[in-house]
């Protein structure tokens, strides 16, 4: 333990909304800035400021990893397993090695070595090479001859659970308890392909069910969804005598740097990771990945820079996915709605990997004294899953939020009224109220009440997501003698606009316009920033940015105070000037203050302190804030009962993220969350052929995504939720906005047709089947 | 006269002329090229001009300038723009015409540059995202995309912009359905469609006011 740093007491605005805020008193570190007033009193924070890199993005000038080129760049390609499960008996690379363009070649599977020579899914890396052109690499790859000894395989969740199913893993190959970008509990028992359970027990569920007036049971199923980032996973690795430089499309520059240092035995100081434009990750670009490691190996071998960029098929089969799940929920309640017991049993599959749980929605969204959950991972011969926008809680909410609606119907209670009784969150209560008003919830009809072929329905569902924070997050702010200002961190902008909010936060402190702040991020040469996953980027990096800017300002005020012959604390920064409080005519331009600096630059580096009042939980570099993030979404649908086509006409998303820093960017992110949820609910599904183990839709036309014509009217209502927890009091939005959409649509579909569909996706076939309109055997 | 070879018919033709395919493989192995016996024809029945398999020198008119470039016959326009000419603003996301990320203009018409070969462009004018702004500044659609935050990660943005700008060229006063139709082939995983539609409608209004 380090000695506690000096603290001081401050009073913060506290509460929901812009008006009638209360106050809360907190101890804060002495070197952090005073409380930030509510957004209505600020110049830049909370305003819809345009993206700092918008111009670069609309002109095509921004450099994505696939655009990076270096002198002597080689092109890497990965040979992938054609078999879902096999032992590789031999690999003949002699022809490929003689190809005139080939400069480096590496085997991933080493025949004779049981662990590496066993491939467990179609698409598993077998070998990789680097050549002087992409075409040469492709040609050479086809010259590699692989002999497989096929093994029995299983690619479907239910079949893999059977005791007689072919075994995917043995005791040596089974993953030890870490899934890409998402924690999986370690050291759980393995029986056949079934690993677990990870359990949670609270109270006495048997007793709870005995006390119930009503017990509801339901089974819910979700499919595999793939990330479909438009920019492929890509890396340019440059192994040199001075160290390793890597350009990579990543959600975590600093984390990749650590992975590389460890994997290649390099000191951190010799590893540099860079990303500028980053074309979407959604969880799948959280780590270095097998392709990244191979590019570095090839670069080291060839002594030349190597680029590997996955093609669309590789993206679909080996860049991660959202695991499929099956869950059974049992909920006991009294007639007044109060919950007496919740039991959950889930089986999910992340292919050959772990992390297919259904999150904490069942045990944490509603008040219930007796909870008993058991979550299992099931291995199948398919590409490894990984975190995807709201991992766990997206399938978790799919089950729980339908079950709660079903319970409400059994209790003859309005679903909103039931939630008012069992949901302890004051934030979601307000969100329900706002949303219900927007959609005129009172006019909602009984299930299936519409006459005619096209039936309309209205439904809602809630979101639950921990407010994550990365402690290991630092930011530097520099003011230069000419009055220019830089903000620097290795944090990456994956499209959420974190660079823009950094500029806003620094500009607010220094009394400047955000355009005046030069944003330098996405490079591990700068102070280590947080990852962009777990909806934690803004929460982690904007408080140290404000603290660093404030510390820089204190230095400037000291210089200006001497010149103006006042005390430093009599001064403030506003509208490009340093002025005397209460005497705005007395002061100097910001750049005249920086001109007084003894050196070219005054700089401060600040790191993320603990939330004021402490965290709920801390795990290494990561922590969870006291208050969860909420979000309530309402969906209006039209279901054609002859074609089975579901059309989502309107979504009202009422969301919270602490203090909103840039409402326009947040609205964009919520649009994305809603659309990814809608697309998941209606269209997306990885389909694997049972006979061959191959994905049959590894592309973007048969793997269907929602486009603009499937986009409903989306209304975003954003709460301001002040809690005085950090220098900015800002938290994340990406994942909470994706969790409630699919169950809200399902509840609306039920309201439309009066039949509940508990399996995803809600295809026309699924709807017609539920309506009993499919011929037997069809 | 221009030989019309689509990527599909080209591949189809290659499959029929096995000798040509063999020669490619032989060339790969570094051996002498075998004699070619197949005589491919175009969809219109004309005898095709034989090019390749080695790189050929062509000239493309891109953003108003003639750009000599050396490409293999199999090189798509998207690859030629990005790899041979360094115009990396054009993005490849699916490489098979499913997502429209690679949209450029060919004689003012938006097309998927991953679905056309560089050698079949001929004298037609190619406009890429790098050529959308003029000396006077950004195209109104570009400005509106920034103001409406019609982009997040930005990877689909260049293609999306080319389709929206082309719409305004042919339809100065579109409504929301017109914009949706114009971008219906584009995929945006970040979910920017609502802001794209709003931005394009505003850009149209700005342009009408200016003219």
C-alpha cells in the first residue's frame, strides 16, 4: 500500500437532470481540480462539438492500419485449417519456400507436436508466410501441402453437451480461464465438452421458491453474432535493431504493447504500438491476436516490415464472435410482484474458447434475496468467441427482460409497474417514466389485439452494465510558449470520439476552444491510456486529462500573477484570456501568459485516481464504480403475420452515462448500439454446416446486417446523472446502449402477435413458426 | 472501342481457358510460360484483347489528372487506387460488392471499385474521395457529415460520401427516402445511417441556396 495522498473536501452537484440538483460532499486528492459545475454552466463540455478528426475522415486523409505502408513492406498471409478437427500429419512448404516472392515462412502447426498439430476449427492458423506482394503471398500459400488426419467434430451447442459428443479439447489443450477481452473464471471442472459451472448463490433459493405465489419458467436462446468491423483486423509489424514498432487496428495500444513485450522477450521501452484511424472493433480488437503475433514473427524472420490484413472470410471465421447461448430462467414472485427467488442455468459456446456466460442481468438487475445461478461453457469446433459489445449481458437481458414481461403478464401487472416495484435504480425509474411518456405507453393494447394482417406492438426492456474504470490510465497536457496546447495519451479513438472529448475537457479548463487543442493519441510513446472496451475509455481518461490541464493552468496562473501583480488564485482562464476574477477587463491573452514561461513548454502528467468515495470492486488495473449504468429502451414494431417479416418502426432509447461530455457523439453511439441490437434481433446469424464444420455465410451478403432501410426512427434521450465521482464524473455508453434493444423488440413482437418467440434471430421463419403457419416438415 | 470485361466474366473466361491458367501457374513457379491456345471472347462476342498475366502499363484519369500505372489484369480498380497510386482514401471492406465501402465515381456514376478491373476503365473518369473537395473547400456533403456527426470509425465514410454526393448531382432536392435508396447498398457497422440521411438532406439544402 502506498501512503494515502493528501486530501481535501469538496462539494459536488449530485442528482439527475439539469435542474434541482442536490449536493454531495466528497474527499478528493489535493492535486485534483475543484468540482465541475453542471453542464448548463459550462462553455465546451456537454456541447455537441464536432469531431476533432472529422475533416481527416471525410477527406479520406486519416490513416487506418490498412493504409500504412513502409519501405520494403512485405505482405503476410495465413494458411488456415480446412478441417474442423484434425491432426496435421505433415506440412510440405518446399514449393512455397521456393516461390521467388517469399521472404519468410513460419509453421503454426508443428507435425509431431500433439498440442500445436491439432487443429480444432475451420480457419485455425496452420502456417503463415510473407512475400513481396499480396498476390505472391496468395500464390505461395496455395503451394503449401497439408495432410490432415481428420477427427470427429461437433459444431452445435446442444449436440456438444451430450456425453457421447466428440471431444473438442483434452486436459492439455483446454483454455485455462481467459477469454479474449472478457474474463472467464479459472479452474472450473471439465466434463466432456462442458466446463463449469461458474456459480453465484445468494440467500436460499429453495426457500424463496416455496414463498412464491407464482413461479415462471422460460428457456431462451441466442445465436452467434460476428463483429463485422468494416476495417479488417490488420497489423504492420516492423522488427528492427532498435526494437519493435507495430501499427495495429486495436482497441488497446498499451495492452498490445504489454502482450508483445511478453511474447517476444522485449523490454516495454523497445516496443511501440501505434494506431491512428481505427475502423471499428466492438470487442474483437482488444488483443494482439494470432495474426498479430504471426506478423511480428514473420517480420523478425524477414528483417523487413510485414503487413497482415485479414480478408472478409477470415474476419468471419477467426476474428472472434459473440457466443451462442441457451438459458433456463426460473423466477418466483409474490402476487405484489416482489421477487422471492431467481434460478438461472445457462450453457453457451465460444467455440474453442471460453467466455460464453450470460452475465449478471439475472442476479443484479432486480431486487431479489434468493439467487442461484450456474453458467457453463461448452466447447465446439468453431472459431474462438471473444468480447462483443455488452458481452454476457446482451444474451442475459434477452432472457431476463422477456421473463420479467412474462411474469408481469402472469401477475396481471403492467410491465413498467412491475419494474417500478422490483428495480431499485432511481436512474432507470426516471428513464422508464421518460420513455413511457414519449411512446404514450398507456395506449399500448393487449397482446395480439390488432385486427388485420399487419399487427403492431409496443415493448420495452432494460439494460444493466457496470461502470468500468481503468486505473492504469494517464494523460499529459502541454502548454507551449506560443500558446498552443497538446493533449497526449496512448488511448485510441476507435470511432467513439474520445480525442474530441479530451480536447473539450482540456479546453474547458484552459478557457480555450476545443479546436485549439492538438490531440495526439493512439501511440504508446505517450502516457499509457486505457483500453477502449468495457465502456471505460471516457470514464478512465477524461478525469486525468482535466487534472493535468488544471495543473498546467496553475503553473500558468503563477506566471501571470507575477506580471499582473495579483495572487494566482485571483485569476481564471476564460475565452482565450487569463483574467482577474470579477474584473474581466484586467488580464492578458492566454498566449501572452504562455510567453512568460521560462522554458518552451509547461507540462503535467496525471493518472486516474480512484473514484471519489471509492470503487465497488477493484481487479488489477480495472475497477467498477459504485453505481451501475442503466438505460431503458422502448420499441414499436409491425409484424406481417402472412410473411413473418418484423419491421421495427421506432426505438426510444433513454440512456445515462454520468455527465455527458459530447451529446452528439453519444447520440451517434446510441444509434450504433440500437442498430447492432436490432440487427442481432432480426438478421444476424453465423451458420455452420454440420457436415463439414464450415461457416456457410462468411461474408457480408449472406451474413445479413441491418442497413439504412431497416433503420427505425431512433430517438435518444440522454440523462445527466451527476454523482461527484471523478474530475469529470463521466462514464461510458457504448455497451449499455446495445443491451436492451433485442429484448425490447421481442417484447414488442409479443405485444403485436400474442405469441412469444424465445429464440434469436426473429426471422420470418421463426415468426411464422410461432404463429403455427409453417407446414410440418417445411 | 472498349472491351467490357466484368470481374465475373473474366474469372469465368479464365476457368474456360485452362491453358492460360496453367501458364499463370508455370510463371509462378518461375518456369517459361507455356503457349496459349484459348481464345477468350467478350460478352458481346468480340475477340478479347489479351493482356497479361504480367503487369501492363495503362493510364487512368483520376480526379482530373492522367495517372500512368502498371497493373496486372487481375488488379481491381480499388487495388490500383490504393496500392499502385497511394490513394488510400478508398476503402476495401468486403472485396466483393456487398458493402459499398469502396465506392468511387466512374464518369460520375457511383460504382464499387472492388468489382471492376483497372484495365477496363479505359478513358472513363474516376473520381475518388480525394477528389471530392475542390480548391474552394470541402464538398457540402463533407461539411454536413462533420456537422451532423455522420461518421464514427470513418471506414465506410469515403464510400458513403461518394454515393451521397452523387445523389445530389443527379437529384438536387432529394427526400429522406431518396437518400436511403442511394445508400441502401452501404454497410455501416457503427450505425450512422440516421445522421448520414440528415447530413445529406442538409447538404442538398445548402447547395440549393448557393446556386
